[in-house]
């Protein structure tokens, strides 16, 4: 910057020097007659006079412009001062919100809005303050007014969506969400709200129109198919007018997109067993176990071959778990099947492998049962495992990964926190009975 200014000054000074040398080298006079006067001036003096007159005109023009714009500049100064004061109040109001002083924040921001009536940021903060203080009517009014401005339209819709959801008015929330998708279909937050809201509506038996044309470019195909599987599942739970063929079709569609939903597989296999479609049940169970091994599938597999002897059912169980022979769920299925077939050695081997993954209450109970069956006269062997089972807090259960709520069975929507598709079969810690000798006492443990 300094170099550029120095270069400009040098060029201008050089041009003046050249002009001075030229005038000095070629002296002359300027003569003109005006009002019967004859005026003669040297060329240098004439140029100097012209320069002075030009500078005077420019100065007078600038002074006139300054005087003319003085009222407007004063008004602008007052507006800047008001804006600065309003911004300071907004910052103070945000600080009050951060400190949890919602009512004080609302009052401060109301004053700030008087200083910044057209500022979209002040409108949004005022709406948020009203929402946080529980003034739903004022918040709704402010969110609605924000929709009139293109810059704050989406922010207003977001506030209205959150308000409708807090009142559990999912139909109204759906209207606002669809409007939001017209503005920002690429918003991950809005996509998630759309999925959750339609699922909550489907839970109540309301199936809104799918907005696939707005979302298909932005949502991965696997996620969209998973979402469709959720809607199919809720349709199955809420509709009793479907034929058996229609139910089977929906179950199969769900399995394609969500093969880990063991309850869906269970219902379909039970349907096949009821209609004696045993080959279909076998194929479905094998495919499901390959994708997501689970002990309930082993129970269903045993039911498919209910006419066989226990030893033969054990051999067929090996076929079911062949893709995951060393998986804990496979070992559980093999151990229980071997115990039913009275193959104590094989059952003990599978349970020992299962215990290598960690002691769980169910595994210890199984080992205790095995000891009672294998050694009926040696009660101390079984008693040792019963005590271990009572003292073991860990076991596999259905649990919500969001709130750690324990469920008796798999559900699409958690009954505790309303999270969707978050209940999984996993090892957990739960309150258990603690045994000391012949005395049993309840020991409460915090669920983690």
C-alpha cells in the first residue's frame, strides 16, 4: 500500500515538473479583451489562476454537498446509535437466556426489538425468548410474522414445527415440515423430522402422503427403504383388515429392508408354521440368522421340526447356525438344543465357549440346569452356578440405545423416550437378586 502511494506521488510530481519545464522553455502571453479592458498575462500566471479558480469551485461544491447532506447524516448517525444500542441489548438478552433468566431475557429483547424493528435477527431471538418462557401465543405470532420475510422464512417454520411437536400435534407439524421441504429439502434436520413425524402419525393410524420426489435426491436409498419398512410395520400393527397374503407381502418387504427386526421374522415364521409352509419358514430363518443371529430364531427353528426327535432337531440346529458357529447366540441355541437331546458333553462344551464371552445371568442359569440334569445327586455343583447367576448383573436383553430403557420385547418406538428404531438386543446390567447362603435379599443396582 505504501509503495503504491509513493509511486502515484512520484508520477504526479514528475508530470508537474515536466509541465513546469515545458512552460519555462516556451514562454508566452495570454491576451484577451473583456468589458473594454485589455488583459495580458504570462502563460504561467494564467495557468496558476485557472488552477486556483478550479480549486475554489471544487471546494465550494464540496461545502455545499456537506451542508445539503448534513440532516441525512445526522439521521443516519442516530440510526446507527439506536442499532448499536439494540445489538447490545440483544447480546444482554442472549446472556440472560444462557444464564437461565428467561423472563428477564424476554423483557430485554422486547426493548431491543423497539430499537431494531426491521432486524430479522431480533425477531428470531424474540420468538425464541417467548417460546422458552412458555408464551406460546406470542411465539406463534412472531414465528408466523417471520415467514413474511424470505430470509427468516425457514427459521419461522422451524419454530412452528417445534411448537407443534411439543403439543404432540403431529398433523400440524407435518404441514409445516412439508412447507420446509419445499425450501430446504437437503436439510438433514428437516429430513429426520419428516421421518419421525410420519412414523408418529402412522402409529396413530394416519398415513400421510410420501414426499419421495422432494427427498430422493438427498436421502440415501438404504435409509429411505428402512423408513418404508417402519411404515409397513406400523401398518401391520394398526390394520386388521389386511388379508393373509397382504400381511405376508408386507412382512417380506420389511425383511428386505430391515432383516435385523427379529420380531418381524418371528411373526412371519409363525404365519408359515400355522399354514404348514415349513420350507418357506426354514429358508427365512436361515437368511435371518445369517444377517442377525438371535436365540429366538433357534426356538422357532426347533418349532419347525417339532415332529422330529430331540437328537434330530439338534442336528438340524447345526445347519441353522452354520454361518456363525462361534457367535454367542449360536452357542446359546446349540447348548439349549443339546440339553433337550440329553447330550450333556456337547452342551457343556457350548456353554464353556459361551462363558468365554463373559458371565451372564442366563448362561449361569443354563449351566446350573445342566449340572442338575447331568449330576442329579451332586446338588452342590448346581448350587454354585445358581449363586453365580444370582450375583451376576449382566445379561442380554432388549434395551433402548438412547435412554437405556429395558423392554420385554422389541418395539419400533421406545415406550420411554419415543426414539424410533433404537431398541437393540445387547448385554446390559439390571437389578438382580443377590443370594448369600440360604438367605435371599434384593440388591438394587443403578441401570447403566
